[in-house]
C-alpha cells in the first residue's frame, strides 16, 4: 500500500476508534478504564498528526513552522555585530554579506565621517550579478586608500550617482582597521 493511501486510512481508523471510546465513556458514566483508553487514543492521534505536520522540507529549508517572507532590503555582513561592521584592510578589501528581500535592481553604499563628508561610494554587487532571489550574496569592494577609523555606512537601493535619503534602506557603523 502506498504512503498516500495509508495515512488517511490510519487517521480515519483512529478517529472511528476515538468516537467509539468516547461513546463508551458516556455509556459507562465516566468509567476510569474507558477514560484512560480515550486519553490514550487521543494522544496517539495528536502524536501522529504532529509527526505528519511537523517538519516540512521546501527549497532546502527544513523548518517546523511557517517561514515568513524575508525583510525587504535588509543588509547583513559577516563580521557584523549589531549595526557595526568590522573590517581589517590587511586581510581583505572585500566585504561578503547577504541582502534579503531585494526590491531594486541596483544597490550602493556610502561611507561617511562624523561630519557627514563622503569618504567612499560604490555599487553593491550581487555575487550572481542579478538581484533576483529572496536572499542574495553580495560583495562590497573597498578602496585601498580609505582611512582607518570608525565611520558611518549607508546602504541605498539605487546606483551610486543617484543616492538620496528617499532611497536609504539601512545605516550602520563601519570600523576600518589595518
């Protein structure tokens, strides 16, 4: 017998057994043995249904609950703690991260000092060249001449030359060390 046919038959049989035991509890005026059997059958039904509905495998995500859509335009980088990104220029000029829920075809970033003077701007690149997935792996490339220190970093859903506050999606802090 195939699994698709077996599961409904078992559930129907358990439901019939539960109804029968419930009637016997009623007819026996709450006899302890029948109540015990009713609880046992009910527990088996709940356990069986929990196993069936528990963990679902969809698109390489295994979860025991429904996953909501990703937050739109949320940027995260490895080495990020809260809103602070730490970078060591001696190790790499590239920052690897993810962008969840992209809503634009172009993304950019800007690094500014405490006086809001722009130190560096560039495009954010999707590793597969297109922002078309729920979660995109992204790369930022920093200029080797960027100064060390703690600066503000802003992420925009537009090209570098069109950055405006209306396109700002996230702000954070970038700590650049040698």
